[in-house]
């Protein structure tokens, strides 16, 4: 640490400081900024290494040639199931591969409870997705369907009071008088 301090002091830092304390303070600020920058770069590198890239689609291998089904086609097909499940509103559908390289769907939904449990609706929706993928596209390589509950509607949306606006909460800092 002393060598780094001396190197910064000799080669980089030629700040005009009125005292030795001020020069040490500036060097400590520079060293702290350098440490935070290195931690940021390290986090970015780790995020790139351990990321799960989205799958562009599913390729079905057939004798006479391959069939590619894009994730947009699968998203549209899954969204068509919304009419059968009025409690769910599909927000996003992602295709991912897990650690064993198995294909899975992640469906983010908005749940509007109508005296039904989310667990029961999600279980029925999962089974319906599996059967739809198998019957419509012949896809049996999807091993899991994960349902993520993104949010539930606010109370005024449930009652249908569309003309009322939610209260505005101001958390701003106000200086003293």
C-alpha cells in the first residue's frame, strides 16, 4: 500500500496543496475512486461471465430438414392462452437454458384475484402451456415453465374506478425554515 501511495504521489499527483494533510486527503480520494472503479469493472466482468443469454427460438430436427420456431411465435402462442385465464395478464415470456442445458420458459404475469388462488391458476396455466406447445408446434424439449408474479393490480383498478387517480406521495427533502 505504501508503494502505491508513493507511486501516485510521485507520478500522478502534483496537486497544489497547502499542507501535507490536504495532499494525503486528495490521494485518499483518488485511491478510493480507483478502488470503486476496479470493483465496478469486476462486477461487469462477473455479470458477463455468469449471464444467462436468452434463447432465440427452438429448432426441431426432422428427417427432411430442420424447423425453427422463434421466441416471438412462442410468445404470441402463449399470449393467446390469456382468453382462457381471465385472472392472468401476460407481461413477458422469456426462453432460457438452465445449467443442464434444458430449455425452459419464464412467463411474467399480472394476477387479478377473483376468489381463486394463484397457485391453482398458475398450475393450470403451466399444464395448458405444455399441451399447447406440444400440440401446436410439436415442441417437447421445453422441460419447465416458470410463472413469475410481477405484480397485482391496485385496489382502484379492481373496482373499475378509472376516473379516480391514485394519491400522489411526495417524499422530497424540504430544508428547514
